[in-house]
């Protein structure tokens, strides 16, 4: 009976590790992250990455330049906007493992075609 319980426990552990390894990583991060989840999950695997983890590779000012809109629509820049400036937490719009609707789309109807989940 004890052997059966050990075998079941080992089987469940192997299934859990397979599910962690099967998580999809977006193409634009594969080269940088590899299979080291802790490169981003600095607060633990079951927690969202901190903004500091994102900012190790991404510069908010540079992102604001890349996503700048016309003068008329300048406050619709997701990385420098009227409500949050450059202080909006990354996880409000971006997610590595599943598609996420940007926070601004809860109230606004403009479309940002280059959004990377």
C-alpha cells in the first residue's frame, strides 16, 4: 500500500512538472528567456512578474517613443497616457501566457494595432 501511494505521488508530480513546461512563451521572448521562468517571475512562479522584471529588458521611455501617436492623439499612447503617464503597471495590458485585452479598452474604443499581449 505504501508503494502504491509513493507511485501515485510521483506520477502526480511528473504531471505537474509537465504542465509547467508546456506553458507557451511568445516568440519575442523565447531568445531572451529560454526556459528560465524565474528570469521574469521574480516573485515566484505562481505570481505575476514585477514591473522591475520587465524593466530589466524594456525601457518605458523608449517604448513611449515607439508607441507615440499623432499630436492630436498623443495621450492615447499606451506607454505615456493621460491617466497614468508612464506609471501603468505592465501586467495591466501585457501577459506572456495568454491573450489579454489592454486596460484602456475597458473605457476607450480606439484600436492599437501593434499591441503585443
